[in-house]
C-alpha cells in the first residue's frame, strides 16, 4: 500500500482529487486529498492574508502525520508548497510527482516562475479571483468547477519559495499534459540548453509520463491519472532520453 498526498492547484481544494482518490483507494492505496488554508471549505474571512509559508507549513504537518514513504503529488501551483515541504522533510517523501507543472528554484515565486501563464485578475481583499473560463476543463465539468472553486490567496503567488536543495536527492516524476504544451520534447530541449536548473531532468530516479489531456487531468481523466500515479510510485515511466 502506498500513501499519496494529493495537493491541488490554484483555486481548488481536495474536492478536485475525489475521483482520483477513489480510484487509488479501490486499488488498495491510501489517498489523502488536501485542501490548503484559505481555499474551498477553508476559505472565508482572513483568507486574503494567507501566504506561501502557511501553505508550506500545512504540507509539512501532513507529511509528519503520514510517516515516511509518502508519494507527494503536486498539480500546477502546488509545486511551490509541496516542493518546499519536501525540501524540509525529505525523509518523509518517497517521490514527488509534478502534474503539469515545473520545478521552481530557490527565491522564485509563482508569478516569476510561471511568467506568461496568464495568471492575472483584479486582486480584491488579497485574493485572486476564480478564472471565468479555465482552459482545459470540458463543459461537463465546468459547472462543478465554478460551484466549488474559490478565490486564491494572492500572497502565495508573490511570496518567494525557500529551498535548501535537499529535495534534489528525491526521486521525481513529471506528468505532462500535452494539450497544455508540456511534453518530453520540451523537457529534452530544456535539458539540452545546458541551464544547470534542468540538469536533474536526466538524473536516475527521474521519470516522465505524457497524457493527452489539458491542464486538469484529475477532472478529465482521473482513472488514467490514478494509474499513472501508481506506476510512478513504483519507479516506472520513461527516462528523459528513453
């Protein structure tokens, strides 16, 4: 049995992982969908004052509660709190799985790392509004998304991540969503650039999967994604160069 800690992206809570968690549980695994402070059922007065440190502390506490051997799954924005937590508790983490997202460097923020991603909107009360037309969500899921999504604490997007580099010794898996533009081909080009930040992409213990989906595979292809997570936990997947 593997324990999967499932961290959602912008404006979402643990509800986004329900179908994936059910599939993992049916396979005999333990799945823990996470709602970060200030989001979903934890939204409310004071949500606009929450920063990245609070989200990191939440994931650290969850890792401590689960014990060693956790597969930490981060979608989109969640790469920031998840990676910072793994950096603080590397002994608790068996593998980090990045779902359609990158690996931030020390000192970067979401807005500097994901420049050009289209993250924008009027910030009222310290909150980023829910996107009115989120790319990659089919019409069948839009009603549920707009009913459950909540504005996102804006400071979590501007606060810089603090990393010591301890996380770099951990096995990692990247799940690329082809309709959103990420792919093995893109990763190979980044590694071939010679930029030191992309050196890890070709290291042993680093694997990759591609999905023919948009940015929200937990909503559009939960059964396929759950299968990939199980395979990733077992160390499966393609290497950067095969």
